[in-house]
């Protein structure tokens, strides 16, 4: 009975949408509480998207300003066109960035963070700064671990 009650509580706490849904809604009910630990919660899917290998780097890059696709690809060293395209689509779907088609000759597409994306990128920047400052400690820990 405890497992059934726990599952029901989780479903009441978090509005569940299919991961890749294009469904339009009026938004979550005001009494819903997101739970990133709940398997079906939209917040968990967004968390997974934001913390994926390439998405974090894309958000950090876009935190520096607006980018076109190829400039962003050059900035995020190692990302393939396919992975960058998929990452941008996922971040756009989650409301982290906007894709603006500029009518010019030739036409161009620019990507820019939304206010939500900027808030996420700001927190990622703090994490990246901490990790960059900790490279000597990480390198020493890796060397010590390898020596075991």
C-alpha cells in the first residue's frame, strides 16, 4: 500500500508530459510541485536535457551572446552538426533559447538565450568557473587514483 500511495503522491506533485511532446497547455496547475527525482516529471526531463554533454556547453556559449549555427559549432569544440542541431532543438523545446530566422540575403538563423536559459547558464557558468579553478586538484586526484 505504501508504494501505491507514494506513486499517487508523485503524480499529484508533478505534471507529466511526454518527453518530446509538442502539446500546448495552459501550464501546470498552481498546486503542483515539480520533483526532479520523479521519473515522469517534466522537470526531470528538462534537467536531463540541460545537463547533457553538449547542452551545458551550448548554454555556456550562448551565455556570452547570440550565435549563428556554425559560429556556435566552432565555439563548442568537438560537437557534430547532428548533435548540435538536436541539442538546439531540445533546448528550444524546453524554453531555454530562441531560434530567430533573420530575413536577409542569404537568410541566417541566430540562437539566443531566453530569460530562463540565461538563469540556467549563469548557474552553469559558476560551476564551470569552479571546475576550471579546480583543474590542479582534479588532475592530482586522477593521478592518485590511476596509481592505485
